[in-house]
C-alpha cells in the first residue's frame, strides 16, 4: 500500500466529513434516550420501538412500497418499449418530436409535472389516492428507464438478432430469447432507478396523493414541520442501513462476476 | 478463353444443369443509391462460390438478399426454381455465418449450436437434437468446449462455433460473410482448408463474401469479381487469374504489369502493340473480339516475365518480346524477389523470380542494366 501524503489525507478527510458527518450525527441521535433531538440523554433503542408501534408510519411505508413496486414495473415495461421504438425503427415521421417528448420530463421541474398531473386528475374526475400516485410516478420515471435501456440498445449488435431470425426465430421469439436476455442488466437497472425515484419522491406525490394515502416522504416532511422528532431519526437510520446494504451487495456481486469472467477468459486463452 | 483445371466439377459448363440459385435482373436500391445494378447470376448446388470486391461494391447486399434481410427492388431471385422474394429469413433453407460471428453471449457453445435445431421440425425430439449437436461439435473439433460460453473460448474456436451453428440445420445454402476476417494470417490459412474440407464432406453449397483475393482463390470453385453493384467477371480462380476480361479484374487479382498502347490489326491471331516511342512493339495473342486496330492494355503477371543480365538466347526468335532496362528496386521476400525494372521509355515493369540460389550467388543488383523478356502468349490483351 502506498502512503498518502498529508495533503491527500486532509482533502480526503474533509471530503468524507462533508458528505457523511450529517448522516453520522443523525444515526447517533437516533439512539438518544431523551425526548429532545439535540440533547444527548444516554443510549437507548426506545425510539425504534416507538416507530414500529406507530400505525400511521407503518401504513405510509406500506403505501410507498406498493406504489414504488407497481409504478417502477409498469414504467420499465413502457420505457423499454419506447427505447426499442426510438433505437430500432430508424426514421419515421415525427421521430424527433417523439424522442424529444419522451426525454422532456427529465428536465421538467417536479413542481410543474405535479401540478399538471393534479389538474388532469381533477379534470377527469379521478379521486386522488394510491392510484393517482402510481400513475404520476409511471409518467415521470418512464423516461429514465427509456434513457438507460436505449443506451444499451445502441451498443447492441444487431447481427445477433439477425442470426436468431436466420436460425428460425420469429421476430417476437428473437426478441424474447436473444435481445431481452442480453439487455436484461439495463432493464433491471432501469427498474431499480424507477423504484428509487418513486421511493424518495416528495413533490409529485404531495400533488397527487389524497387524504386516504400518504407516502413515507410526505409523512416525514409533515412530521418534521411540527418539530423534529427522534422517531424520524430512527426511521432515517433504518433507511440508510437498507440503502447501504443494497449498494454494498450490488458492488460485491459485480466485483465477483468480473473476477470470474477474467479468470475464465484467462483459462480459455491459456490452453 | 477457359483455363482447364482437372477438378471434374463444372456444372456451370453444362447447359442441362439446373442452378440452385438464380438472380434474374436483380436491382437493389437504398434511397437514391444503387447497390446492385441489374444482376443476373446462376449458382449451382455443391459450389463454393466467392463474391469478391472492394468494400461498398454490393457483395454483402447480394448475401443479405439471399438470407432474406433485404428484398430486391426489381427482378427475381429463385432458389430451387422458386421465387423467394418476400419469404422471411426464418422460413428459408438458408443459413448465414456472420462476420462478427454473432454468437449468443448468454448461451453455451452447445446451446448456440442447438438454437436453430430447437426451432426446426426436430424441436420436440431432444435425442435427435443432442445427436446433431454432438455431430457438429465433432465436425468442428469443439467437443471439449461444449459447456463454455462464447467469451471463454479463443477467436478461432468462436469462428468454428459460428460455422457449426450455421451448418447444424443442414441448410441448402450456407452464406459466409467475411468468415475469416478476424483471424490472424496463419490461422486464416489453416481455416481456409478446413472450410473446404467441411464443404466437401457436407455437400452444402457455400457462398462466401470476401475482399481478400487470396482467400477467394484458395477456397472457391468459382469467383465473381464485383465493382459498383455489377459483376465484372465470373470464372474459375485460374481463369480469373490467367485470363482476366478487363483491366479492373486484372488489377484487382494479384500483381500485374499494364502496358497501355495501340494495337495493330490482328494477323494469324497475333497483334503488335506499340506502347512507347523507340521501343519494339509487344507481340501478343489478340483477343477474339478484336477487329482492326484498337487502343488496348497489355497485361502480364510479374512471374511470367524473365530477367537476366543478357538477352536470353533460349527464347524462340520472332515469338519473344525482349527489352533492356535498369533495376531500380529489389524487394526480397525470401522465397521470391520482385525486381522493379525501368525500360528506356520510362515504363516500369515488375518482375518476379524464384530465389533458387542463396543470396551471395545471385547476380542481379541495384542500378544494373538487365534484359527482361516474355513470350507472345505469356500476357493478355485487354480491350476494356
């Protein structure tokens, strides 16, 4: 291992502190025994217990999860289809308009998307609730999926599909048995992206949610407005733990598969 | 002129033979660009047919029309006497080996080869599929690699997997798109002979697309030389090499010396070509279509020209062409040497001679005055 110079060491420390100090403080205070958020009153896990007894929080968490799973799945389906049309069909009348319109929500401020959707739901007389949040989330996360999948499709070797057709596949069979397995990683990361976006969306959800269904971000935001409460710290700590575990697992898995591939290639050429 | 070869296989010379594939006045346009221009061509069963030309000459388009990825804009393509326009690729008894091999990266070698069989009439018969895959693995010597994925094998092995996969369904016609382009030279030469061997053993008709003239000459029973969407000449490799029908073909295949000149009217089948002021005209066999005098190109291969320090006495008087020149460059290639000789009129001539003696004993060197000579039947007179 190389030793870090004092300059590198300082900048590394400062950078990491800037990124993670707030979170570390939050995690520490989630184990605070006292009622006051900023005054340390001894170690305790009582707020975690409180959290799991709080019906409203649990209900909001459940709604959030449901919305995220359904909306990201539908968005993945629609986004993948849009990506295929954009990359594959070549030139058709209105292609530029179509691609522009698919990517527009990427840069549209959430407030405007939320407001527009709210007006639409009112106009068609749709009662606001979990359904409207799902619809809204599909709308804005679909374009992210489409960007991710389209970039994979662009580097996809078309002759693979032609080979499948040549060997007796119908176009649909060729897509199912060759294209889809190969672009699957992009489709999965598109789904994960849509899922994450839906999980932490506050603005659009607050426009499109109704009194019967509140998502976790809305719940946290409104609770904080009444004063930060140690329960929120506990909840946030749990979320940080989940995300950290996910990220570490994913990176370990991909590292292992890269190592395996390199080893196998070496064996292939070593003989 | 037809150069005789002792292969015995020449269905194209038999007026009774029915072609496997017939292109009839086929034209293919992409927008305003004409890729194939009024092509008429017959290919016979069991042939190893090569389409040869520079990139962009339309050879790949011909192949894609046979595979079913493109349809002709005009004209008809017949396979076994049936018009195949509009038949999708998955319903044609034609398979293709792709230039990039197009192996399915998520499937093992075994599953790649079985892919087409699982979508054929033997789809339900697992034991027959297994037997056929094993047969293909054996044919291409891949038994040891059946369980590997494409990224776990070498380039040469990938090429063999692609071949096995496209042969597995026993197609009537196999299309090979630059099949050896990705291999290094030594492996390519080995694989060429392997391809010929497999073609002979399976009795499949092969159509190969290549820009490598050496490869086309080695493997093919007939070669079609293409230029800008048209076929310039279709003939056996020997005929293409020894009797090209145009300057384009002569220049494209191998090395050649071209003398542009004015030919006298033919007499007794021979004409005389004046090509430079003050030099004796070249005496050469006149082509049949030549009537009267004409502007022509005389083409002669470097290995058909003799070189020596003195005027060669052994050549028959009156039937030989001999010129004085100066050696300006020598390319030593080991087995042969190429001498660049400049004649008095400034014309440069390439001469190839086998190095039958070791280097210290050879007599011709740079700047030396030499004689070059060739008989009156060693070259060809080209009118176009």
